[in-house]
């Protein structure tokens, strides 16, 4: 399929490099297998230089649907916001009606920006399970364990990205997302330098109201915050193990990222300063029972069969107490 759309690939190469040169060859490296589609690295060789792309490939009808949605929303976020925290996408390729007769199992593919130097991360355990940490996956230089400070910075920046894309007027947000799925990647040298969101399955409102009263915006944003702080703590140990719940340092870092995301919206004119001030006053005035009611409503909205739900309920009281401490 890539060769069939070689003209589009050449256009992508032209958009990704300042120098023009003839294409000498292509290397394709399968990186991982996902539940919906499969990412590979495409390396274009040109006059001693290389340009890399990600090729996300769908092999099933369900995968094709998810792939198409992801391409659409990545493209949307790239063009609708002043800043960009998702990969650039170049083109979506789908088979023609007779593709099933060709014996080619590929049903769809999109080519996007390869995030060089970015790596997946997951919670892990140390000291025979007594201590928790975040491990950064790096197949070239070897895995590394983040310091507590770097882990906090990672959570802060991931929360910032999700809040930056949250719409305070119509409540649209990136959801679902999950750390266990590797939805975020991080670039790190001596410190955490950047965090990117690599997939956008859906972008829309998760809450609705019978009218457009101004106070609804605060209510919706509080629900967004509650869900954000819960979801940020969820992962799977080492990416594929048991459901994991991050240590409490995650909460303060997530709250910082949330507030910074709203401040950025204010600076860009996407959020009214009065709204932010009103939200801050609402947060300061919330009692423990207010927090408990907020989180009860949010958790009750979750899929009752979700494998994460038991661990969320197990830790919910501790989480609420931490939230009252952070915003008290």
C-alpha cells in the first residue's frame, strides 16, 4: 500500500525536509502491535540522509474505523490550536473496493510524523514491589528509571496537554486515553523536556446540560479535573502487567498541569480570565463532602466492566483526601 501511494509519501518527505533529493530506498521497521492498529517506522533514504515517518496500519475493520478516527482528530488538533502536542499527519490511505481480492491484509494506513527521541513510559516496581517508579522504554540506549522529580514533571506536562485541548465552552476533550496504552510519549535528556500525545481516539463533550447557564462551565470543568486526576494515576505495571495506581505525588503534578493548561488558554484568548478566577474560587471553597460528591458522580459514569474500576474504587477515599489537600 505504501508503494501504491508513493506520490503522497514523496509529498510528505518534501514537507519534512528543507532539502530536495531523490528517494534512494525505504526501510520499514515494525515497532509494536496495538489492539486496534500497528505502528511501524518508515525510513526514507535520500542522498545519505534519512527522514522517518510512522505508518499506522489497520488489519481489521475495527482497526480501520479507529485508524480513520485517529487520523481525523490528529489533523483537527493540528489545525485548530495555536500550539501542537500531537504528531503531524500527512495522509490517510484506504484500499479500493477490490482490495479484498488482492490478498493484501492491509485495510488502511496513515503516515504521520515520527517523534524522534520520544519514548513510551510505564509504572514499575522496585525493591521487591515495595517502591514504585516510572521506567522509560528505550530500545536503543536501554530502559531508564525516572527520578521522582522527573516523574512529577511528566505527569504535569501530560495533564497540561489534555487541559490545553479542553474546550471550556462546549466541554470537548480528548477521551478516551490511557497511560497503559502508551498514549503519551516523553523526550528526556538530562531532564524531561517534552511530552506528546500520540493518539486521539475521540474529541468531544462527555457531559451535557439542559441549558447553557454560565455555572455549567464550572461544573463541567470540575468533572474534567476529577476524571483527569483519576485517569492520570492509572497504568499497568511495565505496560502489560496488573492494573497500577500511581503514588500520590501524581495528584499535585496533575493539578499543576491542569491549572497551567487553563492559564495558557487565557493567554491565547480561548478562556475568559473571569472564568478561571471563578473556577479557582470554586476549588478553594469545596468541602470534603463536595469533593466526594463530585468524584462519586464521575466514577459512577465509568464502564462498570472496566478492569480499572475496582482499583479506582479501592483508592478513591485516599484520592479525594489528597485532592482536598492540594486545593485546600
